[in-house]
C-alpha cells in the first residue's frame, strides 16, 4: 500500500477493513493477551508515549516509526538500554499500518500528520492514541470522528487533563454550582519561546530524513532547518502556533468546564513584536469565543515572553462564576475562591494524569467501550477546532460568525476556505472515510 496512491488504500479499506471490525482484533485475541503498540513519531512527544505504554500491564511497544533514520536509531538504542530488549523500527508509517500484528497505533507526529494517520489507522483496523491537537484544521477533525465511528475504533485524544482525578473533581464542583452560574472561562499559555532565528532554504535535505514523507499532506517545499524538528509548530503548513500546541489542553479545559463545544462568534488580535525570525505564527495572541445562546464566553491568551501570572497560573485556566472563581494550575491542580471576599474553598493537587490517560485508553481498547474514554475522538475535533477558528480570525484580522451545527462560517467563503487545505497526493484526507 505504501507505494501506491492513497486512493487504492481507501478502496481497500472500504471493502475489507470494515468487515474485520465486526470482530475486533483485541477481542479475537482474548482480553488477557498482550496488546502490541506502534509509536509513530519518536523525536519529541513520542518518547512519553513509549514510556507510558511500557508502564501498562499487557501492552508491548513493538515498533518505533519515524521518517528521520537518525532519530529512529537513537530512540531504538535508548529503548534497548531502558527496557533490556530490542524494538523493531520503520521509517514509513504506511508499512506499519499494513501489519496485522499491531493492535494499537500511537500518533506523536507533527500536527499536520495527526488526522490522516488516525484515519488511516482506523481504516486499517487499529485503535489509536493521538496527540493534541487531533487535527491541523477543522475539516480533518470531523473526518476523524467519522472514521472512528465508521470503523468502530477506540480513539483517545491526548488531552490528559480529562484523566486528572483532581480536575475531574474540579469539574464536578462546577457542575454542582460551587462557584454559581459559570459565565466565562479563560485559557492561559504563558510559555517562554525563544527566537528560532533565520535559516535559508536548502536544496538537499539531510540523507537521514525522508523529507517528502515528513511533509506528508502539506504542500511540497524546499527543506530548511527552521522547520525541523520542533520549530514546525510556528509554521502554518505544519503547526498551529501555541494555541494549537500547549493551548489545546487549555481550550479543551475551557470547553469541558463550561460544557460547550463550538462558538458562534470569534475574534482575535495579536502578532510578533519582539523577534524578527522565521516564525509565521503569532507570539502574542488574544482570542475571544462567544456562545450567545448559552450566555458564555471563552477568552484565550498566548504570551511568549516575560509576564506576570494570572491568579498564580502561567499555564492553565480560570473559571468565573456568579459566586466565585476556580483556578486551574498546570495539569493537576485546582483552587477555588468563593464570594466577594475570595474566601478559600475546595482545592486539590494530584499528579499522574498522563499515566491515568493511557490506562484509560488501554482499558477502553480491551473492553471495546468507547463511552469509557476520558478523551474521546470528539475532543480531538472540538478542542482543536477552537484553536483553528481563533487562528483563522487572527489571520483574516476580522470578527467571524460561525454556524456550529453546519461547522461553516456564515456567508464567508474566504473564511470557509481556511477550514481545510489543499492536500498533496497520496497524502489526502478523504472526504468519504
């Protein structure tokens, strides 16, 4: 499949994989058998995926996959030293998806690959853990949801805050009215991001990197060191800025706490004010998302430089209610302050949310119960879409009106064109999954 057009794979999937899903591989094998996992993308976040899967009883990391052979060799060597056994390696994720002995696929690639890798994995009969953001654009998120449901796959989105016992308790307080009627949530991403400098395009990429495969669904362009490996976050073809990087945790927390999905009105303002480097995404960004029918508002702010804290938080959330506020600090701490005098209320701090999130995923895979997931595929769509909508408003530099039911802008073809992208064959996100 890896050498042919993606259309061939889609036809294959539609004709055969759906039949396989009638008896999921994990059930055919038996509840107590070892689940074999493949980790796609091992340079950065993939290292956390490897460690998290290896902690799970009955799960074995069997394959590491990355288009950079140098990175792949380093990770395989580190794996052998850490776990006292070897692991298979592969540069082309399509070859991994062809394998019948892989039950779980973990997607820790750059953002522009997340949705397509997830869709292909679902079509190939694999269950998926996909890093945030689940999608690179709004269209992709909807297709992920459709694929997961059509092929009856377990898809967990990497929003591990939803598996934090402390934050689950905090949201329960919100639902019970501890801080009264909750009317606004604020998301904060105050992370120091240094200049990436300026680097010219290069005619030839490094021999150890399959540059065409790395680009995947994105438009083909000349290689540049400013694009790899982490710096892709700050380029529109591959990343979504910090609101789509760290910020997905906080956009998801906003939606979870307020019990909302997509907004009707979006506005954004920001830019680059300090470094004249090769970043395309803004260093400072303030975004507003309005829910007129629910009478709720989300405010989101990204800052890359020296700054103050907000209620003691630098990365986190603040929920505002008629009778108090709740402050989310990081990944596993909430505090409440009640009344006009800000009397301290319930609070809790507990770490380990990532391990809980992977355990939750593995249990759902074994039981085939998608309702058991803390971060189901729908969160990959809605929390990521919130970031995408904010970025569109920023790039168009005007307020936007959105129809949450149709998932389209209102009489705005220019904005609608930014809900998807032009895909490069054979790396095409299909309209019919």
